[in-house]
């Protein structure tokens, strides 16, 4: 009768009532722990012994092999490198034709060897000229072998001529192979004289000719017809680069187009303005005589008023380039075109953030090219600015001060009867930039706005006065009432040519030298 395992509730009851002797259980656990510890210690000893016998040998075998054969390996690598470079240099010299039994250098005598020892670079240049002129020589000399030098040159020159095509039709080949009848000597001489004569080859420097003087024969016109002189190549050692740019010393005035000009305008701040009066993208640039970007300088940026064009008004009537030159100061002029000949004070791209900064960067590039030295771009791009606003130019001036991105470069502001709006903005800018100067000259039409600006400056504890300093203009704020014609205010304000007067009072600007003084 077989026994089956008890399952179900009976098995559970039996397992609950089955007890194991605790002492027997602890004794078995101790024996198991001792056995496991003994086996672990034995395994570690065996592993250590195996690592001691085999590990160092396997790890240091390659190192010992390299150390024992380090010298042969280094010598082998060096020999392979030297052999490779030697083969490459030999192939270059062999294919160049500079050396060998048939080379041009082989025709020189002992004097060439002596020259090469004393002056290797000069000898190389001279030998190069000899090689270049060998095909152009027309003087038949008789070498010791008896063959004329002209024949040798013709044979060498024929190596460079194209070979006849084998697939050429027989009739054409026969026609080309047909010998031509010799022309009379008089006709040949006329043809030789009618052809443009090449310049005579220069004699090689520091090279002694190996052929004796008696071997040189006189050239004939027939030799010139058979072997025309070739143009002499330029020596590779001769200077072939000439300065491409030459800085100007004369006054230059240009009206050129700008990508960053105020108009056309297609920005998001205001409706697009790109047609009609808003389509002109030109800028007036002027560099006076003797301007030197290496010395301290300023950039005068002029904003014109209503109904103005650059050529008719800014350049010819208001004479901005002439005022810059008359000051004798190290200054340049930049005058953008706003609304063309219209009563409009729109700022265009100067409404945009950093729009004025981008305009100044392009002006720096154009001025450097105009000056004739592209390396002066950095100087123009960091030059201090004197901002001049006339009449309706107040609108772009406010945009430049608000978001132009170039306030750190503004050295001073000159308002020529131009304070029509933005009183608080001008007052805040003057109070925040105490090291700059501010000049507002006005007529009766803008007297009220100037009085408001004076009161705003009183609230901000900014001092001001009714006169101009003769020097040290930094930190000066002046209000100059002048009863003059508004239309002529750019040329007749508190003084004739007021922009000239401002530049002459800036004693930190060096005076430019005239072109005559520079030439002397």
C-alpha cells in the first residue's frame, strides 16, 4: 500500500503541530556557515595563486616585447619615412626637368657652380630666367658637338607642340604636308618687321656664360621668322602683389544706397511705407580733406526736415559737407534720406529695435571703402556721434534715443529749431547722460516747447544756460534763442554755419591737415 502526500486541511493541521528541536536547528546552521566560510577562503587562495602565476606574465609580455625591440622598431619607422620622402622628392625633381643630362642647368659651367655656392637664391632666380629664356633665344651658337644652338632649341621646342592626329583625313594631311616655296629674303624681312617685336630678354644676373664669345653668331631675319621670341615670364621671386587700397587725402562726397536706410519700411510697428515718398534709400556721406581715422574723430549724423532731398537741400542749399570741411576737425558726415520732399517726420526702420545701430554698422562699411582702407571699418563702427536734428527731424531723433541701440556712442545732440515734441523724453535722456552736451537753438515758433524743456530740467536738477562754452562742452546744456529764418536755420543760427561752430568748440578733436601740407 503506497503512501500519498497529505493535501488539504489535514496537511495544514499536521504542519502546524510539527515542531523541530531548536538546538538541532542552531547546530545545523553553524555547521553550514563554517563550511561556506571554509569554501570561500579556499576559493580566494586558489584565485590569488592563479593570478600570481599567470596574470603578470600575460600583462607584461607585450610590454617586454616592445621594450626589447624598441630600437629596431624606431629605426624601421624612420627608414620607411626617409625612403618615402626621398622617393617623393626625387619624382618631383625628375619630372620637373631641372636636373639631368638634358636639363637647362647642365649647360652652365663652373662659374654657375661658384655663383650657387656664394648666392644660392640669386643663382636660382638667374637660372630660372635662363631656363625661361632658352626657348626665346634666336642667336645660333655652335656647341662643341657641331649642332647649331638654334637647332637644339627647335628640337626641344617641338616636344611641346601637339602631335599630328592619326585619324586626320589623307587629303588634309597631304595638304598640310605640302612643302611651301621659300619666299625671297626681302619679303621675309618685311614680314618680320610687320610683326610686333617681343621685348628683348634680360640678361641673367650673376651667371657666367659657358660658351666662348667666338661661338656666338649674328641673328638673321630668317631666324626670327623660324623661332619668334617668346614673352619672358615673371620670376617667381619677384614681388607681384601691389597695394590694392590707398587711403584718400582729398575730400570725398557721395550719395549712395543703403540696405538699412530708413525707407523703404516694411516693419510690424507701423503700416508699410515703401512707395512714392518712402521709396528713397539713399544716404549722403562726406569725408573731409586730411581725415585720419587713426586719430580721435566724430561722426556727425544729420536728420533733415520736411520737404527736403539730399542733393538739392542737404548738400547744396544747407551745405552740410562744406560745413564739415570748414571746421577743420577730424569728423565725417552721414545724412540719411527720410520722406522724400514731403511734410513727414516718419522714422522708417529707425522705429525698429536697434534699427539705428544696424544703420551705423553699414555706414562704417561704406565709409571705410570710401576712405580707401577696409581696415578702418572698426574705427568708423565705434566712432562717437554728434546727432544734429533740424525742424521735422525731431521724429527720427526721438526714435533713435528710445530704441536705436547706440546711446552709448552719442556724444552730443544739436537741435536746430527742432523741438516740437517729446519734451519729457529729451529731459530724461539729458538727465541720464550728464557727460554729453545738448544744444537747442530755436525761433519764436518753438520757443514754448523749449521753455517746457527748461522747466522739466529744473525738476530733474539739471543745470543749463543761454550761452555756449568755447571748450570743454561735455556736460553742457544750452538754450539759444535766435530770431532768424527757419528755412535758413542750418546755415544761419547763432552763427553762420552752426555745425562748423560746434565742431570747432570741441577741443578734444584734432585738426586735420590739408592735402597740400600732407604732400609737403
